[in-house]
């Protein structure tokens, strides 16, 4: 008998346990007596914890009060959020002058706007946008936050940043409205779409240069008052330190990783030594070294402010971890990719930049984001060496006369804040991974 | 072996101009002597097929020719340039010699078109529009122009190998090396790749092909080379090679694969 069945078997719906909520519950939570008991106990524990939290943190809590005493007068068993609320500005901005706080918000807003096009599918030129934010944004933000007189270099960079920002925003609008890139759009506008590559490039360069000159002249008269770094603090300071730390340690880490794999013995030994030394020492030690020992090695009269020292320490420390992440990512790339690149004549930097790194970085995203989250949290260590970052601010609340002894609420508030930031980053990294691996299935 | 329907020998395109000259070349991996006193001269337009048992040094030989591996003794002169430590020379050689691998080695993060235009744009400094035009012409020639926007991972092995051939051709190489280009393919895809290679041979390209596809060898090869344990054991015209192998090692090998 060769023929088993003559007709095509019709599709039937899956059993209830696979599709309905009830089916799922039954299969996963109540499949046996033991399982049911476990489920019920767990639900009870969750209930106890949650209800305790809700009563303490919300139902019995005090939100409006002028000092801790008043909280107690209101309720002895509830949280005293009034203290946290009174200190909110300090928690976010430190002792930054209140009338200047808009500069921080504005700096943050600029960053968001600058990066916004990266998420918009219709906008072209993402690599340039990414590069411009890394190269120019720090200078503009740096001046916004610090203020004071601009030296000629700062004038130049600030003007460059504003120019880049204007171009970026125009490019975004053109992308959204016309679904093309700014240069193509401009060429069509001036009827030069068919001109040669060289002509087009020259016209564009001339336009950028003209814009730069206008911006340069305009910004020369624009000044904001100086705010010394000792007034920086709170979440703002945490984000500045970790932001600069992250943005610089990734490129530095890439070079260290390449150095460690280099064929040149001197480069290899130096990179390996550097990485291993920094990886074997706790961050707090590096921070102490940077602030106490570093000045000893510097020429007399050369004073770096503590913030810069801390940032350098964080960058060097984190770059070593990044280097190891990058190295692991590079090792995952098959040898054939190097050989493929070799046969089309790419040299070392072309191979690394165009073929190997783009693939390796994609594999590294989860680890890089993990490292970023770690760095953000580790940055709170700077409160130990006397910077008033977010942790420093949260702990000062208990020393403020009206709120003396208020420890729990600020720290819980800080924990929730960190959780929100870190959890959204890790969720976003999952999303990125899925999105990036959609293109190539091996 | 798949049964190939390729029959009829192509006319030889060999000229007197020397493209590759290998003199008394030796290579070791550590203590292991992989290639022993290799002598080989390849003229412009000449087509060689190399066969031999696994581990006999076939891949190593052709990898030495485009400087993927270093040799320790003797000379390899490609298109008048002596291979050695001089990096400038190496860069030049790499752009003159195209290579196709058993595992394709396409770049999985780039589309087919980007795979093809990368070299011309970044190495040959060609304008983008021109590079795309060239790429499309070669995709046409390997018969998959409609796949230009796909990623390598979305294509069959045979298609990927044809893209790999097109990618090499986009660099307008003077010599093409093939390292078992059909060994990783399912039988039904072997022919589509061999067909493309035969067409390439018809254009007069200088080719060295490591393969065990005998029908293909008979069609295109000016000479077949048999390697064993790092030696070139025997070389002959294809018909003579397959019908009257002289060396007993060749006879034994042919009896195993035919
Ligand atoms: N990178 C390497 N290091 C050490 N030995 C190698 C390396 N590559 C190849 N070999 C050895 O050299 C010999 C020849 O290899 P190969 O040229 O790949 O042979 P074929 O291509 O003829 O199968 C084999 O014995 C192989 O194990
Ligand atoms: Mg081989």
C-alpha cells in the first residue's frame, strides 16, 4: 500500500490550552495540587508586600509639609515625600543657580532634537547625523552648562555645532516632507540636479560655509554667565559624567581592543598591559588615585579641576571594559570576512571600519548597553570623593535642618529613578537587537 | 560528483605574456612543510585546474598567490610584482587578483549591491553611480540582477556564490582564483555556478581553479595540475590527464573520485 491518505488533511484549531487565557493559567499555574499551592502562596506574598508598600508610600504618606516634624504630625506610619519634593531641584540639578537651570533643560532638549532624526525612517544620512552629534554636541552643551567667555576655539566649535544643528534639523524636515535628503533637495531647488558631482559638492560646501559665517558672527555676541563646576550636581552631574564617559570610552575601547589584537608587539603589549591594570583595580581606587595622586605627577601650577580628573578616570576605567567587550565581539567574526575584505583590496582600516566593526558592534549591543547601565550606576561612587552627584544630593537631604534624619524616602526615590532609566535602556537594547538582526538571517 | 553536461573543450586563450611566475617556492606552517619546491608559470588567458586529495596544499598554494598567506622561500611574481614584505605591493596585488572561496565570504550586513560596490567605491575610488552601473552589469552576467537589494542570508548557496564571483569581477581583476567554489553547494546548484565560470573562461580571463568537477576541468582547462602532500605531482592536458594519468598517486586519486 503506497497511498496512505487520499485527501489533504484539513487544518484544525489548536487545543484551548494553547490559545485561551484560561487554558494558559491552567497549564502554567494550576496544573497540579502542588503547583496550585505554590501559586497561591506566591500570590499571598506579593499581596502582603504590595499592600505594605501602597499603604506606606501612598495612603499614609505626606506630600505637603515644610519640615519632617509636620510629616510626623500628619502620620507616623507613612512616607514623608514632602522632603523629596522640596529637594527635587537639588536632586536633578544640584546647586546650579535656579535662574540658570533652563540652560540644562535646553541642553537636554537640544540633544533629544539632535538625535530625533536617527529614529525617523524617512530621514536620510543617519551616519552623518550620528557623527555630528558626537563631534559637535559636547562643545555646544559644554558651553551651555559652563558659560563665561568663549575663547576663539570655543567660538569656532560652538558656531560649528549650531551650524550642524541647523543643517540637521532642516534635513529632518526635508526628509519628513519630501522623503529625500537635504543635498538632493537643494540641488533640485536650484536646478542643479544634473550638474557633475564636483559642481554639486562645491555649491553645497559654499552654502555650509556661508551658514557657518552667519552663525559665527551671530554667536560672537551671545554669552551666558559662568557657572563654576562646583555648583554642578544631582542627576545632571551623574549624566554628564556617565554621558562623557560612555561617549569617549567606546571609541577608546575600540582602539584598545584593536591594539590588543595588533601584529605589532609594542602596541599589543602596551594595550594589554593598560587593559589588565585598569581591569584589576576597583573604580573607587581609580577615582581616589585620579584626584589625589594625579596632581602629584603634573607640573607645578598645573591644576585640573576635580571634575575633569574624575571624568578622565571614568573614561580610562570604562574604556578597558569596553575594550574587552569589543574584543569578544571581534573574535566572533569568522576569518572568512577578513579574507573576503582582503580580496576586494580593502586595507586594515577599511576592513575594520566597513566590514568587521559594523558586524561586531551589532553582536556587542547587549554587552555595551549592559556596560552603559553599569557605568551609570557606578558613577554614584563619585559622591564618596566629594562630588554632589545624585547620590550625594539624596544623602544630603537628611542633613538639611528641616528634614534631618530623612534617609529612606530619598534613597527609595533614587532607586526608582535609576530603575526607570536603566530598565528602559535595557528594554531599548532588546528592541535594537531584534531590529538590527532582522536584515540578515544567517 | 555531480554529472555535468558541459562538453566540448574551449579554445585556449593563452598568450605569451606571463601573469604569474612561481619559482622554487616553499611554505611551512610552523614545522609542517605544506608546499615543496613549487614551480609554475601561468600566462595571460591561461586556465589551470588544480586537484588533489584534501590537505595536499591546494588552497595554500592559491592563497599564497594573492598574498593571503606568506611563503618563506622562493619567489612568487604576479603581474610583474614580486610578493614579499612590501605592503604597497600587497595592496596592489590584492586589487589585481580576484578570489572566490568555498564559503562565499559575502558580507552579511550589506545588500548584494553594496557587497559589489564596496570595493570599487572605497578601493578604486569610483563614483557611486558608475560603481552601481558596473555592479548591475556583472549581476546581469551572473544572471541575478533582480536580487540586488537582498541580503546574502536571503539567497541560496548557488546564488551567493555567483554574487561572490560578481563581487570579484567588479574590481576588474587580471587573474581569478577559485578555491573549491562548488564544494559547499547542493548538487542542483553546482551547474549554475559552473556555467557562470565557463562564461567567464570564454571572455579570456586568466583563471586558476581548485575543483574536482572533472567535466568542468575538461571543458575549460588548458592544463590540469595534480597535487599531493605539497608536491605538484603531475600536470598535463585535461584529456591526457584524465585518460592516461602517469603517476600512480594520480591514478589512485582519480580512481577514488571518478
Ligand atoms: N593556518 C594553518 N596552520 C597550520 N596548518 C595549516 C593551516 N592551514 C592549512 N594547514 C595545513 O596545511 C595542509 C594543506 O592545507 P590546504 O592547503 O588547506 O589543503 P587543501 O586545500 O589541499 O585541502 C593541511 O594539512 C592543513 O592541515
Ligand atoms: Mg582547500
